[in-house]
């Protein structure tokens, strides 16, 4: 029998006992005696011992290979999560203390709450003058929380509490795949070394450990301390975490919370720790799903996938369609267009596609409204739950600089319970946490996890152990978020096939990252289509069980680079995938008949091909035992084998026929028919195009719009996918424009162009007659351009030179920029005299520093951006500053500033000098665009309409729009797109050159995939109606400005193109 050791502040022994775990939650079983209180849940059993002052003393956790038994001690400390209190030189341990019998407060089917009050004792038996009050909450899905308070009784006298320690220890000697995870950001291959110690407060919230035995499977245990608050004072001072050296094979992790604090009657300190115990999903309705995630970010087009797009999903084998955040309006999860949303759910369900929608815990009011009636009323099958991490959900700070407890771990788990109750046991919940590491806490009630948005998670594609680790991450089925080019490859699909993960592709013109988005799933999912077809051949639900090489090895080959997964639907129907992540080889497949319960003979159908156009399902003979020759496999090749005993099931027959049609579509030699019924209708600043759908033997994936201006050469507008309409907002006003449309099918065949449609654009564009108020404005072809071509920061830094000046203090004052996360990051700053000699500062001060990045690092001569530099305190935001005191007045003539560089970000800053450190004068400014760059025409407007077409030049620097009713250069109204990742249309007042918010409304626009937008207003007295792409977004009443000129505005640091500035006055 294998023996292992694990503890929390104590050493604990694991004994392997074969048991069976079940994901479906079972009622908690509670056994209580005078000596112990034992609680048994789905996959764990926890015991509180009277001999240990009713501290948590033993855990048994089940997983795929049996169960772990945790029971033991480390040194003189006993009990899991038991606190140690140090008063002066005396250490008092709760596990040595004296405690009353636990008082049960609540006991339901899935929850137990009980209180314990302890008087800790020292090694010699002396009682602590402070008491420990604990409230334990046990949840059946695998979480234990302890809310503890250190209490000083009346008449406590002179007592000082110097330190509290809570933590975990794990025997690392025998573990083959130990990983420590500090849950701030996922560190990829940079897991903490065995001897690592971190005091960086960014990592002080959550610690997880991977305890794999034979293979790199995620036997994860995770612990958190919900608030990183010290015993006294503000911020992170006196609060640290550490990993100690091995002691008898056990390595300890602990939070050390330092004082001192003088005790007065009442609560001296309180916090709450949590322990989550993950377990493998044996069978889950997320296994094998083919998920297409609709991330539409253009409000002028459809909010929900059209029937044509849903047809495409069905033909590609999609089993689940997720709508991203654009499906609903703000202020609650209600559809933008309920009728169209019900069309979407009905259309998907008619084609066998499940419907899932986006939700986030940040929308607290909306999340509270998600319930069973809401799910059933909208016809939904599940929820896509973003920001599923302790850090993303509770990362904000209160006025005192401490972390907000609105969503710590326990309420977070309660929220996932709430979602589970809403979707029911058969519904699906998918979690994603962006660039942050996932948490076991948030996946106890979920079905699937999406890694991949963080670039470092591409390690999944290069390291099979990392891939296997992610396949068990937090004990949820993994659907890698395939939005980076590295994931959208055959090697990516081969990796997913090897680890039992399932590509989660995005389609629609979304707002995320640097993808090649398409609105047709045929294009966005093409890299994943061969793998999807394999998975589609058997039903994927709770009755199908997945076996992977990292958990239960049910199939394998004689080649180490080939990894196999088995999907067992029944003893009559199985799918086996074999993926070669190694060198080219000719492997032979072995199958564990006993483990899979197989008897008799099976018909084998081989599935595979280098791409979907060459995918085939071919009969591969019969099998009744022995090896199966897989033939020659190149690197990144993967194949599927269907094993069928008896008649071919109806589901499999249907899917094989669909696959045959799909392959034929990619090999179709015939183009679609010519689009008919093509019309064009012009209005101020826009042309509405419509046509009838073309016919094709398979599917039309896109339409190409051909345009000619004043009889000139034809040009192509952006392709229109899965839709038969288009709104052109870039047709120049006052010109004659001719259009035609052609159709493209799955194989890329193009039809002839339709009959042309010609329009004369009304009005005249005003942008040629504007006068610059501030900023840099110039023509760029048909567009008016604003924004200096500011290049991102580079490793060369920026040199500010000036006439020799006497000063004692030099300061870099940061006010903005882009891509810098609202912080300043200075790798090195050098001040030089007129002879070019560097002047070493006598003292360095700053607004504050992020832990681990002190301001002194900005003058140490080290220019390694990853290992060195001053990071401003991110909790304080901008403006931020760093100042050098030169010790005495000196002649200086230049300042060199090296900021963090990554090819994207830049910083807005000013170099300032001072003789006394109090009064500062600007001496040089970073080359940032002027704040609120503005240009005005000479056309005035009182009542009527005004509009402008905008196009972002830089995905990360979007934003700007229309000025109107401006009585002078520094006053008026502005309607702009605000550069947020979820999109907003904002109405501001410009007062003395500064913007004041009047109103804002959610408006999806593509800041990461720029497309033109038409912003317009209608003014009727004090009433202002605001439109985005022809859609009324908001109506506001304001009487500040009754009339004035129209123009354009761009906030600092943005880059924008404008055309078709227009005014239509009401004739009274």
C-alpha cells in the first residue's frame, strides 16, 4: 500500500483505499460521538477530533484511483487549518487547546454549519489569555470553510497578539508531479520550486497543490485565506506567506499575519480560510462537446446567430452554441431582442444544438436574478460563467485598502450553487477566468473550464505534461479557448485529442485579441473540424465515460509519443482517439478489454484525415482482441476508431452521413447561384444593401460586396458572412456609388456578380472644412485622420534633452498611456549633467510601489525588464510619479527614461524639475497626442441631425466621435465610443475643455477588430437622441447648450479616422 503525507500546519498521512467517487451530489452524512464528528460528502470524509480540541484532524478524498487518507501531525501542531497564536515569546496552539462540544447551527442535505470555541494552549499546558471562536461550514460538493475570530474576554489585562499562523504542509518526497500554485496569475511552467518562498502580496490569497502520483493528473487540493489583512495597520504590511524547508519529508505552506496588536475586550482579529477538494469527472455532460462561441461585436449586424449560421453549426457538428456578453442589455440579464433570442433558441434546439449564455459575477444584481424560472423561460441549457476565480471576483479594495469581501470564496461557491440550481443537474456550466488561474472552489459545481486566454497557457501545446495537467485542472472538463493563432492549428487539435480536451472555438466579429474571426463557423472552426467529427460519432452526455492516459489508461500504443483517450458509451459502442505528439511512427494500439468491460467481436471504423476536405470514415475490419495497427502517423496526426458491436446505432449512422456531406461541401466544384433581388438605398452617411440568399448544393458562407465610386475601379468591402444585408457607412457623401454582390461557398467557389445597384449619396461631407482646435489632423485618403503615430515604448527608452538647468529634484510624472494597466513601470531612469556624466540620486521617492518592485530598482543600472524595475502601486492608479533627490542643486541637461516595453504599450509622462521638492516645473513631455484633440466645422446646428463615420486605427487605442452644439472651441456636447472591452456609447458635455459625463449606454463595437461605425444625434430643443449604426441607443434631456458648431473629438492617446461629417438642420 502506498503511503503519503499531507497536512495543514501539520503533517498528514495518505493511505490508498479503493473507493468510488461520484460527481452527482449526495446528501451529507453526519456521524457524531463524544470523540469525533465525521461528515461524509460526495468524494470526501472529514473528521473533527475531540482530542484535538475539535479541530479538523482527518480527511479522506476519493479520486479516479481510489482515495487519499489524510491523518497525522507535523511536529507539535495538530489539526488541519488549526490556528497558532503567538503572544510575546509564547506560542499557543488551537489543536492543543480546550474546547467545548461543537454546536450544530444548520444541517441540511448538502450543508453542515457548526461552532467551536477553543482556548489555545502552549506546549507546557498554559492557557492562552485569548479565545478562538470558529464557525465551520461543510458543503457536500467538496469544500470546508472556517470563519475564525480571536476574541479577548472582559478583564483580559495587558495582552499583545504578535502573530497568527494558518497554513498547509504536504509531503513532497514521494510526489512525482508536485505543483504549487499561487493563484494570482497562472505561471505555466514556472511553478514554484520546492524551496521557493514568496512574500509578494499579489500571491497572498490562494494556494493550490497538485498531488499527482503516477501520472501528471491534477489531484488538486486548494486553500485560501479570504482577506489579506494584517493584525494592525493598512495594506499588506505584516502579512506574508511562505514555504518552509522540508522537515521529515513535509514542506509547509503558511500565512503569517503579524502585529503587534494590543488586545481589548471583543474581537481582536477575524478572517476565514477555505479548503477545496477537487475530484475527477467520471462522466459529465461537458465531455466531447463541440462548442461554438458567438462573440458578435457589431451592433449594426445581428445580435444573435441567424438561421443560416445555425445551419452551418449543425452541418459542422456543433453541439453547443454560447452567446457572449452582447446578448443582453445592462442592468440585468434580459435579451436585447427577446423575440429574436427565442428564434435563436428554437432554431438551435430544432437542430440538436444546446443554448448557453454569458453571465458574470461582476453584474451582481443580474446574477441574483438568474434562477430556474429564468433559465426555463428563455429556453436555455446552461451558463457560461466568466471571471471564475477568487482573484477576479474579489480583487477590488475598499476605502481602507483591504480586499473587498463581496465575493470571497464562500460566497463564490454559493454563487456557483445558485447557478447549478438554476440550470438543474442536466444543465451545463462552463467557467472561464481570463488570464487568471482557475480555482478549485469555483469548479466544484461546474462542468467545464476554459483555459487559454493567457498567452503562457500555450504551454499546453508544447508540453504534454502541462496539457495533461490542464485536462484535469480544477476537476472540470477542459474546453481550451482557441482564440490565439497557436491554438488554431492541427498540432493544437492533436494536443486536445491527446489529453481529452475539446476545442472551444469563437465565431462572429468579436472584440477579443488578434484573431482571424469569421461569422461563419465553417471558417473559424476549420482547424478543429476533423477532431469534432470524431467526437460527434457517439452521443456525448453523462452516459459516456472518458478514460485518458493521465487518469485511467484504457488504451495505449507501443510508441511513447502517441496518447490515447477512450469514450465508452456502452459495451457496444466506443470511440478511441490516438494522437501523435512525438516523432513520426507506426504505432500499434492496445485496448484494456477488462477495464472497459468488452466481450466478443467489434467492427472497426477508422476516422481521420489531414484536414476536413480529406477526412474519411473507412471500414477497418473486425477486432476481438490483440493489437490494432494504426498505420503510419506523422507528428501531430490523430485518428479516431469507432468500435461497434452489433448494429450501428442510429445516432452514429446519422452523424456519419452528415460527415460525408460536410466533406463533400469542402470538395464542391460548383459555385453558388448569382444573388438576386439586390437593392441599395441611400441616406445621409449610409447605404442599406439587401439581397436574396444564393442557392448552393451545400452552404453559402459569405457574400462579397463590390463597390465603385463615380465610375472608378471596383473595390471590395468587408465580407458579409451568414447574412443577406449590409450597411455601408463609408460611401462618400455627394458622390455616385455603384454596388454588386457575389456569393462564396464552403469550398471557396465564387458566383458571378449580381446586377449592379447605383445610388447618389445625399449631402456633402464637412470634414474638409474643419479647423483644428487641438491635436494633429491630416488627410488620409478618403478619411480625415487624428493622432500622432506614437510608437510603443522600446528597449531604447526615451531621452529628454534641454538647456542646462539647475535643480536638486527630478521627477517623472505619469498621467496616462495605453496598454500599461493604469500603472507606471520604470525599468531605469538616468539623470545626466551637461558633460554627459550620470548623476547618482541620493534618495528616491515615489507615490508608492507594487510589492517586489521598489522605486530604488529604477536607479540600480539593471535594464532587464522582467527581473527589475519600479512598478507604481496599482491600487492608486494614475497619476503616478517617481522622484530623484540629487542631494544638492546640480546642473542637469537630460533625463533618460526606460519604461517597460512589449511592442504594444506606451506611457504619457512629463519630466519635471524642482529646487525644493515642493514646486515643480515641466521641462519635457513624452510625445503623447494632445488631450481631447478637437476639430470644428463652421456649420452651426440648433435643431436637426448631425453625424460622423469613425474607424479606429489601433485596436488598443479606440475611441472618439462627434462634437455638436459647440458655442465655442471649449464647450458643447460630444457623442463618443468609449474604449472599453465590452463597448459603450457615451454622451458628454464639454465644459471649458473638459468632459463631463451626461449618460452612457451599452453599445457593442469592435475595438479589437476595427470596423467603421456611424455615430449620429437628433436634437429637438433640450432632447438629444443618440444613435449608433442607425440604432437608437439613448435619449437624454439637457438644456446647457442650445446651438453651436459640429465637429470631431478624440481623447488623449487615441487614433481615429473620420469621414462623412454631416448636418441636417430642421427647417422651421
